[in-house]
C-alpha cells in the first residue's frame, strides 16, 4: 500500500509533515509505503536530519509548486498544475498511490480531489466531515458535512448519514452507529422543508436514526453521526474550535495576579493540559473526504508529526476496512430498493 | 409606563417571576408599573410572601390558562385563548400595557406576538436575537436571527442588520455598532447565493458593515451585531449555551480524586464562579423580539428574579430610547432611497 503525503501543506510544512511521514512508516513496520510529494530539495533536507532513512519505505515525488493559504482553490489549481496537492491527487487518480494525506489548504485539497477522482458509485455528493469530542473525552461524534456542500437536497443528507455511519462503524468499531439530524428542535415537525424531508428519508432508512439533535446535543455524545448542510456544519465546527482558546484566555485573565487563584491554576495545570488535549482538534489526525472513489484525509493546518502519523494510519485502516466499497454497496442497494418500491 | 410580565412562564414560575416583578418595581421607584398576568390565586399567594406589596405599583391581570413547554405554539394558542402569554399580548395590542416580558415557551411568545402585534412599518420579517458574551466578559455581541426565520431573503438579513445595529446603539451606547455577516469564510465570494447577495446589500448600506465573520469569530468581539438566518443562529446559540456545562463537567471529571487538582480547584473556585457568570446566559435579562410594533422581551426559561428585573428595565429603556421608531425611520428611509435610485 502506498500513501501520498502532501509535504508542502500545513503551518509547519515541510518539517512537521516529513517528520510525521517518517513516524508513520516506522510505526507501519513495512506494511505500507509513504510517498512525500513536494519540493525534492526541501524534503531531502528535512529527511537528512533523521537517522537511517534509507532503510525505511519512504520516497519523494517531486512537485515544483505549492498552494498558499489565501489563494482561491480553483484558480490556484488552474494556475499551478504542479502544486503538491494536485500532483498527489494525480498519483492517486492513476493508481500509483492508494491514498492522499494533506494538512494544507482544505479548499484546494477538496477541489483537487473532486477534480481528479470520481465519486463512489451511487453517491450524489461527496462530503467533508469532522470529529467532535464529546463529554469527558470518551468518544467522538462525526459531523458531516462541514463545508463541501453549503446547500443540500434531502437525498444528500440521507447519503451523508449512510457514509458517516459506515465510517464510524468501521473506524471506531461501533456495532450500529446512532445517526442524528441537526435541527432546531426535537420534534419531526421542526425545521425547514428540506430538513423535514430529510427526517422522513432517514426515518425509513436502515440507519439507526435517532431523530433530531439540537445545538446543545452536539457535544453530549447522544449520537455518533450528526448530519447537516455544509454551511451550518462549517459555522458550528469553527465555533467549536475557537471555544477552547476563548475559555482558557478568559480563565487566565480572570486569574490575573490573585495569589490563591494562581496557586490553584498551577495545581490544576495537568488537568488543564488533559482538557486541552480533549478539545484540541490537532490531536485527531485528520478527517476523511467521504464519497469520492479514493481515500483522502484532510488534516488540520497546525498538524504535528503525530497528527500526520495518525492520518496515515487512518487512511490505511480505511483501505483495509474497504469503507468505500461498503458505502457504494449500501447506497446502490438503497437506490435499488427505492426503485423496486416504485 | 406599564409592563406586563407573564407570571406563568418559566421553570421557576410563578414564584421567581413574581419575585422578579417586585424587584423591578422596587428598583423603578414609581417610574413604571408591572402587571403580573396569570392565575390570580397563585400570583396573590406569591405576592403575600413579600412585605409591603400594597405600596408598590404592581397589579394582577387574571388569565386562567398557561402554555406548557412541550406544546406546539400555534395549536396551544388556538386551544388556550386565555393563556397568560396570549392575554399579555392582548393587553399590549389594546395599548393597556407598553411591553410584555415572558420567560415561558419561546415559540408561543413569538407566535402570540406575531399574531397580536403588527410589524414595524417597513420591516418585512421580525426577528429574535440573542446576546453572546465575548472575550473576557467585556461586552456582548447580538446574534440575529436565532429562530424566528429559519430561511431568509437577502433583504431580511439586511433589515436584521439595521434592527440589530439600532438596538445595540441605543441599548449599549455604541456610537457605530460593527455589523458582520455569518459566513464560512472572509472573502465576499464565499457562501451561498443568498449570503453573497446579503453581503452586497450590507456593503452598500449605511451600516458599519465589517464583512463576513466565521464561526471562530463569534466569541471574539470582532463585531457588535452578527446577522444570520434563524436556522444556523439557533443551532449556534444552543451549542454555545451548552458549552459552559460541558466544559465544567469534563473539568470536574478530570480532577476526580487527585489531591493537588482538588486543592487547585478549590482555590480557583471564585474564578470559576466569575467565568460561569460570563458564560451563563441566565444572567442576561432577556432578548428582544425586533421588528414588531411593540416591545417584547423573551427571557431564558431558567430566569431568576434578577433576570426578570433586568428584562423589565430593558423594556423600559427600549421604550424610552424609542428603538422601534428609529428602526422604522431607518428601514423606510432605505426603501425610499432604493426607490429613488431606480
């Protein structure tokens, strides 16, 4: 198995990314190979700072360009055909690698994936998801979609539920993942026409549909998959990501120069560190683009080597678990049943 | 000035509500009167537990029914014409009171207001807003709409910006409130067609429009008013409300039985209490229904007497500042300019 890693994408690229690639192959014990895609000289320089690299299944595939954060995804992909993310997706398209990992420009990675790779048979719209930690760090809930499809049709939301459910079942070993629909109230009469129709489709599907979930339920672990349109999912995700920072900043400010509080904060430091880790999205390797006929993991811009290593392992597991094949079977099966019912 | 308070609405009704009404008139020093609307016997019983009530400008208006939380707003209002919230709105409609305060069923209060009261001249859709504390408890940002209009037209979003701006200017003494549009990115090319068109309308308006704000900006005090459709606003608000609880529960669990951490937590108790207050939405009296030709303040279900007192004062200030008249002038003015431009 060969996993392409976009070495030029991410706040700490290429150093942290290359380092993560090395960690991944060390952990893989020969089970898979990592292909670092990007500027050969820079990657070589990063590699040279690590020991016994020549013994590892890691290689470089040169790409002369890279996409910067402020660029518009589609324009950038047009202007930079040799951008690392485009080259990596090209390798995937031609079957030279089995997956692509990127911590770079999320929009560009999505656009490159959508341009290079087909959709899974039966899937109408691919989606990008995110993992939200719940409760006491006991688990995660998959939020799908968080930005690939700002507006959706009911069938898209149903398919997001199917894809999310299969992902969580195979990647988190859940027997029958609970699926919820993001809405403004619990009753099935709540929400827009779109949401009410999606509720109806989800109810009569084979999914373990648990009804509507509200904003307040997102972090309580009530369900394993939350289905929503990309606009609201994106707003919610970015809001959630900001909260940890806001809370700790306010806490620090309130502690100020008070002696007792400062001592208290010192004694609680390990606890805060554990809390930070629970709510720190960098710890969760990456999130999959679901619905494309390939395996693409999008990582946080601030990804550490550990995050990249985890993302590579996630891609390997997704391939081993044949997640895409299972999604296709389920989606096609649903369409056939629908047709037969008519 | 007479302010009607729905004595039967809220988790701690009628006790906390009646108590809040008393606090309000004590603080008002005769400037306004409070009319408690609800079951006369129950309210009388609550009043009897307070001293020297007969000296205060507080009275009872009997209503034999009340709307319970699980009821559907419109059905409940039809079945219970003598429900306290409906009676209170009726008083407002007939000009017997100048404002209505309710901590009861939000949907029912909204529906009763929309049924009883006209819209402000020029306003196409009334909206419900909410206050989000930012940063270090230094201020609040108004989020509008949070559930009255799940789907909107661009003109509605523009008008929400106008109403929010005038509200914040007059109630929080801001010279020129900064208005932001909730979106998935900063650039004006981001978002759905609806959002892009709203961006264009807001840009060419007289508002102090600061562009798009993302989920991560909601709590950083970047703007004073955030405009959004009611669906995403409602999800975001409920998510925000839940976070304080989630965070403290996780913190408690992580502290567990560790001695150092427990001592630390004890020493930090006052700080946590201050934090709780910043993020505790019950502390913020209530939020206005903007765009109706009347003054209605919707309070949190768990409202304390203090919250009710603050809501009464908020209503009084809104009337004194002639917020509705200013909204009408601005909205009608904008429409006329638009017409002249054509």
